[in-house]
C-alpha cells in the first residue's frame, strides 16, 4: 500500500514487536518512508488520537477473544465517508478446518507429525481438502491454519447486522476468482452485488466460496 500510494500517510500497528521489526526492515529495504510503525493492541487504537480515511484489518479480528469489540474500535477511528477493508473467517467454509483443529488438539501430536498424518490421508476428502490451502505447506501457515489458540468464525448475517449497527454500508467482496460474481449473478439475477442476504443464500449452496476469507469493503456514513 505504501509503495502504491506514496503520498499517503500510513500508520501500521501490531501487537507483535517481532512482526513490526520485520516490517520496518522491509520498509527500509524498499526505501518506504511514509509509514509510522506503532506497537499496540488494536483495541487501544483510539489512543493514537488520529482519524483515518481508510482502515484495513485482515486476518486479525477473528483471532481476538471478542472480534466485534476490536472491529468497533477500528470503526471509531474511521472518518465519516471513510472506507474500511476487513477480512474475517467464514463459518461455513471452515467447517472441516474447525474439525481438524479439534482433532489436532486431541491428538497431542506435534505440528510436523499431525501434518504428516494428514498427508498420508490425502485420499480422504476431509484431509484432502486441507491440502488445498497454501498455508498447510509452511510452518507458520500451518500453525495459523490448524493450531491457532483462538479462532472465531462468522456467518454473513452476523456481518450484515454489525454493519447496520455501526452505520457502515457494504460495498462488495474481493474474491480471488472473478467467475464467482458471474455465478452469483446467474443464481440471483435480481439481487444487487451488495445484497448480503443473497450472498448468504449463495454461500449455503456453495459453502467453499469464501474458503480463504470474507474480504470486503464498507463505507462509514456521514
């Protein structure tokens, strides 16, 4: 983002000092100077005393004990008419992952041993589906996929209700496969692309649509 928007003033926050150290090192490598890095819990973001035109959080909120609380804190620092890009896990799309997470905990195997066990079961549909995730093939990715200590998952009606309560207009999804939009339009020709009820019905028919994330834009009202 900093490279594509060199005139933007960007504030990047993270709870992890190690992650921030890596980000600072990469910013120096790419000669990026328009980012301020801050170590903090996102639930304290209001303490920065800044309002933002754009807020992005992906892969973070669903690992909080109370994702709605963290999301609310981000909404509070978003300016009127500001844009927000959020990424959350889908309850439907991650059913087999959730089952595998329980199995991993109960097995008491190391991550390496559990991953080898799943590889041996690649012909089993439940295990084979997990092998489709790129995260499975790296230590950090597999830890996040199957061994994270805390994960919350959402259904689209929950997201719809949160947006309505906080005066956020849903603007649309970001999807890796553009053909999904064509499939949605064919299935619900009278529905707008921003109709979350229609998308909920679509996801019930095609539960792997948001296998990676619900990733979407919203806009705060005046």
